[in-house]
């Protein structure tokens, strides 16, 4: 009996030493939430298959008293990409497709600007951001759009590559949209249905959804928060959810810390859910192996995941961002560890919290990523303020447009995006992007010369600036849009009069 008691004591002591002391973590996160001015945050730590620590901070909606909890539903944005990759993996395990199948075997209509690439583009290539397009190329086609996924992909196939095929990293939401189309073609189910029946339900992710319309009947839902027009001095306010169904595959999952803990537990257990195989070991290894190396030893792009190194440990991770949400999670399979941080605002607090918890388990626990990130945030805020002030100072006051506003009316077309319409309303020109009318409709306010400020309806993005172009007879022929955004390529748009 004494030997057994001694053994149990030794095991308990070893376990206690293996687990970091989390007493100070709560206070650290609370300070981080305040420092980043984060509206709401849900955090979870998953260890050895179980959610061992979780808590909510802040509010679901700053205008209401309801608090964030570990069961609060958040729009997960690009955390969804790993779900899409997993869905492909499940179909591979069933023998219905292979990672190295040409995409056109399943989507005969799939095209790129290069016929060779179109023929040789593999299912694997859809999931690892090496297509040849630059980061976020084509995202205006799905943002607030009324286009179908096939229409989005067919329009974007006209956009020239920037890089050679498989040579450079270019984060592509559209290729994950194409992967969703592959899932539908192979399985006979929509991406929504497949994710729900083949992933959510088997893993017991009971509060996870793929349709924002479902949120109307749910409670404990985190609302997205933005500052109007990216103005750092504007108050944070909640905004309605955007359906963004055209982006299914790239995003679309809505979930909670409690549900994502079950998802991440499967990944930390190398594809097993409890004692059962969820995805095969071979598929798990394929999905989590680097397909395109990036800077750092062992780091790179996997399939639906990124791979990083942290204190000598392999970490598979993915963040997400959408108007009003920034989220992050990281899984360390060799340590049976995962960290989840979901935020309903535009701050980087989720990255600071993830890194802090990883350091508690993998490092010495002394890292202070909140302070480090806040320095970066302040420097960026100063730079962006200078950029906005420079535009104001560059404005030439007292000028007039060289043609009457009524002459701007008509339909204008970009060869990839499609149509925009300018019409008169209450004596002022109004610009509308035809495929995203709810977001991209707004009055044109004269700025200087033949440039007009575009006060569109989207609360997330800054105002735009539209400059008209003329032929040698001074007939207006087109316009360009200058709208500062790291997410959307307005600078590529080239609207021509029809």
C-alpha cells in the first residue's frame, strides 16, 4: 500500500509540474482585453482531449449587458478553411477523390488565365495558397455579392497571375471556394450540408452552424464590432452579420470555444475522436504537412492550416478575420494541447492571448505578447493617421469638376468584377456596385478636380475616392477607385463606360 501511495504521489507531483499555474492567466487576459479595447473575447485551453479552462470576457454587444461565455457563438471566418480541408480529407479516405486529382476531373468548368495551369491544378493546390494569384486576389467578387460561387470563380479566371504556378505564397480565399465546389460535386451535398452532417454532428458540435440566418433563433451570440470607416477615433458599434454565402469554404463556420474544443481535440489526437478514427493517419499527415515552405525552420503552408515552430514544437494554426471579428486557434499535437481565442472586434488581442498561453505550456511563461503587440498597434495607428492626414492636406480646395455631374450617369464595367452604375439622386451622383448593392452604394461628394469622395454604405471600410478619366476630346471614358484596404483590391478595378 505504501509503494502504491508513493507512486500515486509521484505521479500527481509530476502532473502538477507539467501543468502551468493558470492563476495569473485570468488577470493577464482581462488586462489585455482592456488594453486592446476589445469588445468581447472567449478563450479556451484544450489539454489531453478535454477543455480544461475556458472563460468569456467583455460583452456580446457593447450596447447590451449580456456577457461573452465559452458557449457564445462567433463567426469563425477563415478558421473554416481547416473544415474545408478536412472535408476533402474525408472524401479522400472514402476513395471518392485524391489530393492529387486534377481539379477539372471534378469541376470541368474550372479555369485559370493559363491553360497549362488549368489542366494541372490539383485538389491539393486549392488548399495551400500557391496558385499564382497574389494574396486576397478576387475577394471583391464574394464580399457582399449576389454572385454564385461558380460565377465568382469564372469571373476571376480572367485575372492574370502575378507569380508562376506553385512558386510563391498568395493567400487565396477563392481557391477554398473552389474546394467547396469540389466537395459538392464529389459528395452530392452542399458544403453547408457536408460540414454539418460529416463534421459538426459526429463531433458533437451542437451549437455550431453554417448559416447566419440560424442565429436569429439562438441566444448567446457575439455581434461583430467595427469603427465606422476604420476611423480609430470612432466608437466601436455592433453591426449586423453579413451572410457572405459566396465565400463558403473559405469561411462560413459559426462556432463556440466549447465546440471548437471538440474539433481541436481531434487534431491534437492526430485524427482520432475519442477512441475512433475520424480521419486516417495518412490523411492527417497530409493535411498537416508543409506544402509550401515559408520563412522559419519547419514553417509553411499546409492544407487548410499553417505550420509554425514554437519552442521546438510543431504547431498547426489558423487565424480568421471578417468585418467585426478577429479569431485565432493553435494546436500542438505532440503536447496534446490547443488554444482557442475568439474576438468580436478588430483588435489583435486574440494573437497575444494565444501566444501567452502557448508560452505558459511550451516556454518559461514569462513572455508578454500583449505589450509587444501593442507597440506594433500604436506604430501602425500612427502611420495610418499620417496617411489619412496626408490625403486631406493634398486636397486642392476651390476646384471644380471639368464636366457636369449628370455626364457621369450610366453603366460602367470592369472586365473581371462586372458592372457599376452611376445615377442621380437628389441632385448628386450615386455610385453603386451592381453585385454588392447593400454595401457598395453611396453618394459621390466632389473632392477636387475630377476626383470624388465615395461615401459608400459599408461600415467596415474607409470612404473611397473615384477619379474619372477622359479621351483626347475630353469625353469621360472610365474611372478608377482608390479605397485603402489591406483586404480588398480596389486598385485593380478599371471601370469603362458602356
